[in-house]
C-alpha cells in the first residue's frame, strides 16, 4: 500500500507543474492528456523497483523522453499521405462529415495556438482540461479577471473566424 501512497503524493506534487510545462509544447489537449498518462504510468512502474530521491526531477526526466517520442511519432504520422482516422464515425454519420468536423476542430485549435502564450495556456487549461479560472489564474500568475478577459477575447476571435467561414 505504501507504493500507492507514495505515487499519489508524487502525482499531487508534480501534476500542475508538469501540465504547465507540457501545454505550450504539445499541439492538442488530447495529446497532453495521453502524454501525462504515459509519464505517470512509467513513473508508477519504476517506483515498484526502487526509491526515487527527487520525484519532480525524475518525472520531468521521463517527460522529456516522452516528449521526444511524441515528436518522433508526429513526424512519422505527418509524412503519411492519408492519416489513419483518430476515431470511428458514429453510426449514421457520413465519413466526410466526420472529416470536415475534424478539420474544423484542427483549424480552430490552430487559431488558438496563434494566440499570445498566456491566452493559449488559459484557453487550453480551461477548455481542454476543465481547470477552473481561479486555479488557472494562480498557475499563470494572473488575476482571475485577466484570465476571464483572455478567454473572452479568444472566444470572440474564434466566433469571428467561424462567421467568416460560414460567409465563404
């Protein structure tokens, strides 16, 4: 039982810092979640064999290796002519509708990535990970009102972009 308690303590102590470190380095929030899961899975496996003197340093060491693997995999995927669909379409949906929806999502997230770094981080944490604005404010060193303004401006730019797309 001690291993579980130790793992939970390390997880609680490092999760927020790791999330802050990963968000600006990863293309999509789903990839961040997958990478976080892989990092902590590797940590849990390693903890059963030996003690870790500096858990935060160890977690970030794993994170750097996993990030390198992530970018190697992305390079392979991007060289394919037709990527494998990330998910199967729901029953009744036409495959072209799913592709169009996925392309629209990618376009919106690409637009979000062009936002200033703090706005991008706030938007990703809020919409990608459901982190409340008070915690985002604390993590980013902003006031809660500043976080809300950044979210509002980003949403306004996304609405304007979507309006332009409908007009075309």
